[in-house]
C-alpha cells in the first residue's frame, strides 16, 4: 500500500513539474519557428503539445494568429472538434485564444463561419466556438466628451440712461411728421 501511495505521489509531482516548466529563450525561439510553420490542425496540436509551456507573451500571440488563420480558413474543422473533445487542456487553449484581445479583430469572421458553414453533426462545436468569440472582451467604450461649460452670462452692468434694460420696455419711437 505504501508503494502505491508513493507511486501516485510521484506521478502527481511529475505532472506538476511538467506544468511548471519554464520557457527558455531557446524554447521561445524554437516555438516561434514551429508556430510559423503551422498549416493544419494536426500541426497546431503537435506544436501546442511541444511548446505549451511557452504560451505567453509573443509566443502566445503567435499561437493566436496561427489558430485564427486556420479557423478563418475553416477547412477540416472536424479535426479541431475531435482534438478538443479528446483533450480538455487543448480545448481550454483554443477557447482562451479565441477569447483573447488579439482575436477581437477577427471575431466577426469566425462567428460568421460558425453560423453559415457549420459542418453537419458539429452544431455543439460551432456553437461553442461562436460563443467564445462573442464573449471576447469588449473594448472599453469611448470616454464621453466633457460637458461644455455653462453658457456665460453677460457681465452685469449698471443701467445707463436712455439704454433699455432687458426688463424694461423700449422708449416710444419718435413721431413722424
């Protein structure tokens, strides 16, 4: 029993160590090159598996761009659906990148594909992808222009003889002869 407990503990520790692997400069450079070569769902998945520990900053943005290229192309999306169904971490990766700020500019195109070109039998998948891009963070609303200052009142002056004041009536016009 003690051996089984140690085995389980060591496996848990090994999994945690993998999840916390740091992305070295060499890994970051290699990830960038590998991401640039992504041209299919299979290569996206394989590249993610190899370099997921580098999925932040510039590499994260490259992953988003590669994912968007494939999603907008919308070919063989059944392969993406299958991979997402098999691996929860991969599904989370895809959804997170579709919801990212970097994906906002393409959200309308992606949503359009999920609505008008959803392959038969993938309705739930298309709905999930469509929801992800619809839930993308909205840009903050533009700040309202400051309110104009109140209209300036004319300066107060002392009444002058022969000049009508706004509250008094005009003097009678001279008679014409």
